[in-house]
C-alpha cells in the first residue's frame, strides 16, 4: 500500500504543506494551473531555501501583487528569543527579520460582524464564506479535490463561528488572507490527490508556544481556532516561542490525514521538505513529507484502533423518537448506531440502543442519549477494533461522479461499495432508480480496475 507520512516536528502551515508537495515531486505547473482555475488575482512564488542546513522548498502566495502579511506574533522577552532575532539579523535576512514579529506561516485572518463591523466593515476588503465556497465550486478541478477543499474551509469557518459565538455566515476573511487561504487549501487538496497515495498518516504536531496577536487580541499559542481544529490529535510543544501550527495548517492536516501515528514502517520512495517563513537556529523549520510502500504485514497490524461502545435499554420510548435519535447520533459523529429488539423486565418489549464512536466523542453522544431518550443510564466500554485500510476512489457515471469506498488487506482489495449518499443524491436529481446509479458506479469502478 502506497502511503504518505507527514512529519510535523516543526508544525504545519498551508505554505509548508505546498512546499513539501512540490519538493516531493508534485508538478509546479499543476499548482499554478490550480491557482489560475480559481479566477482570482493571485500567483505563486516557489524557491529553494535552507532551514538550519536542510534544503527545502518555500512557497509564497501573492494576492493583488502583495504577499500576505500574517498576523503578528508578540515579541517574547526571553533571552533565547532575543538571541534568535539577533541571529536572523546577523545573517542579513532583512525580510525574515521583519517577519520576526509576524506569524511564521501563512494562515487565515478573520473578522466577524459581531466583533469588528465598526472597525473594518464588509466592503471589498473582506470575503464571506459563501463567496469563497462559490469561487471554489466554480474552479476547474476534480470533484474529489473540490470536495476536500470545501470541507477544509467549512472546518475553518465552523471553529471560528463557535469560538466567537456567531453564525458561520458571519465569519469574514480579510481579502489578502482569504486569497492566501484559498490558494493554500485548494492547492493542498489538488496536490494531495496528485500524490496518488492510498493513505496519508500524520505524526504528532509540534504546536510551538508563546503568544500570537490576532484581530481580537493577544492569545496563547496554539491559538483558539487551532486548538478546536486539533481536538483528538496528538500535540506537544518543543519550547519554541512561535506559532508553529496555523489554523489553515491544522485544518488541512485534520481533513487530509486519515490518522495520527508514529513513523510507519515502509520502503521509502522519496521525501520532500516544505519550508516555513523563519529559520530558527538549531531547529529546521520544515515539514517533511515521506512517500513509500508500507510493509504489507504492518498494514493489517496497525489498523487496530480503540472505539467506545455506548449502550442503553429502552422500553418506554416512542418508536418515532427512536428513529430520530439514531439520525441525531450519526449527525453528531457516531461511527455507527443500531437497535435490537429485546424482552425486558416485566415482559415488556424494548430496544437495545448501541452506539459506536471515537473515545473523545463519547461524552457528547452520552449527553445526547440522556437528553433525547427516556433512559436513566448509559453503559460505556472501550473495545479494540481491527479495521481494514480504506480509501475513496471517484468513478464517473452518466450523471456525475460517485465516491467508491475501497477496503484492502495488506494491499489487496477485499471490498468495495459506492457511497450511498452520492448515489441517492444523483438518483433524486436525475430521477433515475437508485439501484441503477449504484450498478453504474460499480461497473465504472470495475472498468477502471481492469484498464490499469
């Protein structure tokens, strides 16, 4: 199984991710065509640089002829920080010295109607999430890349809306930051697809430390949006007082990586390094992307994962409510939910509600069960689950693309099935029998496999 491994020992940002893609062999012309497909005034500047002696690729985004100036980072008063800045100046890095007060990686600068309408307004210098999504939806890129890019932007907007307690459509991106984020995110989705890997795995993330100055004030690192985006991900700080993981980088990794794990056993094919904006003395400020063939035996062994099982017996719940609860549980992140008829005390017929979820989501789903059902208790246990490696493959049908979920064991495909929601949507939109859409999707997948 061909995999990609992201080594985030110096964090991750949008521009670092793009740099690593290019350094690992993704065509620069592909990324430039992707930027052009967005139809916005932006361009890429790609150059070779060194970070603590490691050669890496630096990608910068220019919007309206201007390189995005990320939010400021408060200057630390520690001797180590002053030594870092003196080192940068002594090396004659005028531009990077200027950025010593700046956010080290390209990120997203946001404003909200609730908090900044009087300061910034919402004229041409801002873009709302709806407008940004319309631009991405019109871009001439693959359906899979478009879907992932929209998913990344949705996650960014959702956490900012939650943090500021506003509607998601009230989140606005400053013009230059919006263009920078669009380019980073869409190129990341397109470039990741171009790698041709079955799985992307990510290391624990070094988030950095200190403080960062945002539109709403000075916040500790990692910033609130980054913390929300990285829920469930392993993080740590090596002590560097800088924001190493940006919200954009966190959103990209959380969406594109299938899981977080130590470095995989693999036969390495190639590696690429994406450079961050600053050159820390003694610490290579790069993101490493390693691509290779995973050891077949390990592919099955490392698929072991911990899940939480929630159970409740229900003998006095309206059956109509039971169906609603099942839908709500799945909407809130349950991996699966099902009911089984049981005979309960006093010979009353009832239902056994069982929910499978990730451990970090168990508390939220337990509250939902208590709120929406009549149960007085929810049983909880953690179990080990061995899961096949899974990936998505897009297949064409006469009515549009359908995602095919493909499962494999030690690199050999064992199961495949069309995504129900994709088929259902197409069937409704085109007034075609659902079974016909599913059959066409399966036929398209099998033809693609045979033609390889």
